[in-house]
C-alpha cells in the first residue's frame, strides 16, 4: 500500500495548466495526476509513444481534439486516448475546469511528443 496526500505534492505549471502529478505511486502499472485547466487554458497538440491516457472530467467542459475529431468532455465523462494518437484540448468557457488523468503505463516525459497545430 502507498498513501500519497495532496499536501505532499507540489503542483507545477505546464503552459498555464496546473498539474498535480501523483506519480506512479510505487507501481509500474499506471500514474495519476490532476490537471487544473483555467479559463482559456490549453494543452498543445501532443501524443505519447508509450502510454494510453484516460481523462476523467471532474469539472468542465473541456474541448478535446483527438486525431482530428472534436469531443466535448463534460463533468463525469471519460475520454480514452490510445498511445500514438495526437490530441489537444482547451477550456473555451468562462469556468474553471479540472481533469483527472491516468497514464498506463506510467507517464514518461521522454515518450511525449509536442507540436503546434
């Protein structure tokens, strides 16, 4: 068992997104993070060559584009993005949004590719 408290994690800024990365939590199976997406916040076009990504919307909406297809993620929705799929997202509303993110296997910065659209 591993218990990680939210006050033990220091969030970091990623282009205006506030990410609280809980890491792999002592397992090689997955990693988890919470992403605060401010009004007007956006994630640039990216893909992972290693991990599938599971985005659960805690508060939204958040507008995603995955492989050219638009998806509006609302609170309570889950979006699964397979490794290798290009995606981006943005908060185009006047409300703050929050996403719960799971990487399977765990997040690896070296396996992430970013590019502008």
